[in-house]
């Protein structure tokens, strides 16, 4: 357990901030002796909200994984740390991430009877799904617009809608365009 892990556990946000600034220790360092927890996992598990905020401000990975796939949100959901969950949501964590047992933070909150967390995480999941649907639709509309212009290749399509290889346009197997005509 590193100094950052210990300070996150103790809840000493000021000392944690100072240690991050002066020691050069990695805020995403995993505790190999304790399931691969990062300082953020510990802070979320123990409800050390000010430490959670310090770690997030200093680029802690809100989606970091323990050996069993649990994220800091899983830890907060397990112990009912709703304020820590709010901080993670504000930092942009994905509420849809599964652990190695296929449980989301929402499912963990349900298992442990953390009803306030359940309510918050249901709303977060619904909002994230809506954002994903909107993004997918906007990309599909862009793909359609590009097709109307008879763009030649999938690479041209990807460039036209400003996405990288492997994303949605590249995963549409039935899209075959040739210059001058559509097939």
C-alpha cells in the first residue's frame, strides 16, 4: 500500500493533495496486496469524499479496475457512498461498466440494499444510454448523408464523419459504396 493509498484511506485530503504534488507518486497506482485497488477505490469504498475530489482533480482514472473488474463506482455502491458516486458521475464515469461477474455499480447497490444509490445509478444509466443512442443516431445520420454524396470507401466515410477505424462506420458490414453509384 503506497502513501497515497494510506492517505486516501485515512481521509486526509490536504495531506493527499500535498503528497501528490510533492512525491510524484502515481494516483492510479494499484495496491497489489489488496485486490488491485487504487487510492480512488479506497476513497470511494470508505466514503472519503474530499479525497475522491482531490484524486479526480489530479487525474485519477474513474474507470480503473481492480483484479475482479470492480471500478471505484462499484466500491462506492457497495458501501452506499452516494456523494462519492455523485463525484464520479460528475467526472464522467460510465455507469454501464461490468465487473468480472457481470455486475454494474447499479446491480451492486441493489444487492447491498443501497436504495439511494440505486435511484441515483438508475438515473445515471438511463442518461448514459440516451447519450449513447443520440451519438449513434447522429453518426448514422452522418453516414447516410455521406452515402448520399457517393463517398467511395469506408475510409472516406470515416474521414467525412470524423471517426476512427473500428468505430460505428467501420462496423457496418453491409456498407459498400463506389464512386458514382450506390450498391
